C-alpha cells in the first residue's frame, strides 16, 4: 500500500513539472545555427600576367606571404574552400553554411588569421590559415607495428582553414600583392606590417626598390630587411684586405643553385652588393646609388644621461663638471679634497667624552699598586717535600669532606 502511494506521488510531481521541462528544451538546427552567416560574394578583377611562374617567383611568394596576417571578411570553415582567380567561390552559399555547421568555424568575420603554410603545385596556390584544417600525421597515426604506433597521436583538434586559389591556365608570374588582391573577398590584408609602414616613409625610388626586392648601395640595415627580409647566414665583423681598413659585416641570401646575393655593410651602410646567378658572371655594385636627399639623416633623441651640447662661449672639448648637490653659484669649502664632511655637534661631543670612563686595572697587576710601593714577592714552598702543604691557607680535608659551613675553594689564595 505504501509503495502504491509512493508511485502516485512521483507521477503527480512529474505531471506538475512536465510543462516547465518542455518550456526549457529547444533544438538548434542547421538553419538556426547558420542564419547569421553572410555568404555574399563579389568576384575580383585583377590583371594577371601571362608568363609562367618561375622558381624565383615561387620563392618570393613563400617569403612574402608566409606569416602574413590579415582579417577574415567572412566566416571560414574548418575545411577546404576553393577560390577561382577573378572567379567564384565554391562551395556555394547553401553548402558553405552546411560545411560550417558540420566541420565547425575556424574564424568569424573580423578575426585575425595568419598564413602558416603556402605551397604551389600545378595550377593551384594552397594557403593554410591558422594551421590548416588537418592535424599532422593523420595517416601515420592509424598504422601500428607490433601494437606500437608509428607516430605520436596529436590530441589537439585542428582549428584552421585552407584556401585553394585556382588559375585556369596555370600559375602565372604573380607577386604577393596580387595574390592578396585576389584573396580580398575572403581576407583583408590592408593592415600594414612594420616594414611596409617604414617603406611608405621613404622616397619613391627607395620605395620602388624595396617593393621589387632590390638592394641599392647606400641603404641601411632596416631598408635591406624591408626589401629582402632576414638573411640565411651572416659573416660578422670581418677584417678587409687592407690591414688599416674598416671592419665589415656581410649578409648572404640564397644558396646554390639559386641566385646568391652578398650584401656587405660598413657601419650601417651597404657598400658592396654581389649577385651570383647560375651560368652568369658575378655582378658587383660598389658605388653609391643613392643621392644625398634620399639618404636618411642620422637623427636620434637625447636620452637621460647624454651630455648636453656646449653653450655659446664654452669649450665643447672641455670635460663636464661632476655632479654636485650644491646650489648654483655656491662655493665649495676650502681643503675639502673631494671628501664628504659631516657636521659636528660640540655639545654631543662633550657629553660623549664626559661619559667615557677609564677601564680599571686588574687586581694585583702592576698598574693596580701605587707608584711608591715595591712589588711584593712571596716564596713558593717546594712541593716535593712530603707531608707539607704548599699552600698554607688551604686545608686538606680527609675523605673529600669539607668542614661544615665551608665550600670548596674557600680560603684559597692565589700564589
């Protein structure tokens, strides 16, 4: 009977809570999850060259596009999307939303993305964003030898995307800015890097040389970095053939069989540029190629601790005065010799000398007796005599017992 009442009570509670439970349950479908995703697309119209891509052009694309950062113009799926040069984007709007719903979203509109890998193969340029949509060793992780995996499993889930840029007649001799223009409907590369912002401040001739990745004699380190990037190797501070000549630093770009460039610096200026191409004589540029107006001025900010410029009437070669705590125009005291002098309080000095008392002499010492009293000498009895006590005032107590009312050592006198 009690069990029946219990089931009736449980059924009543469920009947009361059922409307509340139904009101809190909702289902998210594909249309609801992808309703806010914009799929509007406008093809580009970028003039493309007709020449085929060379090895040098491929290296320039890899060097100038890898690690470039931009901002997503649209939501990007954790998958592969294909963009035709000056053409449409596939998959279409409906399948694009479905791909984001099934695979996940790699970047939302306005998120920063980074090109982490770039490959050129056939008529395609493949760009991986934020690591790409596939984890490393995805095939080897399924192979085992004697129950041992051949590759370490990567527990991290890929969160990147991949864009395949397809050209109908093969990849042309295209530059990095042109690739960025073709990717404009998907990624905005309008944010300038530090090298680009620096190049925009230079004269037109230097700006064009940096855009063409050329090095002119007279450039400084920052200009060369903006033009060619970091060198593959450096030879630091080598002595020239002249024993009295200046020391130089040489930056090396490329390696055989590629075109190798040797850029030599003396101080902060390029003095020699050597270009060694395969099958061609070495080109040597050792004369200044920049005008005085194109060279940046050596300006710097005066920091704390720098020496102030000499005023009118002052000797610029004179040593500066040492720092001092004296007021302007205050004379130094005589015979100071650069030592710190502390103020002396006469009252405190007198009280300290009055408090000082001489140390008393030890009792029985020569300093403790008056000057007119001769030193006292007492003969010491011979201890070899049997039955005699060498110290008359010391009592010998048989059996180690001391008389009542006495303590050990009492009555002893120092000989």
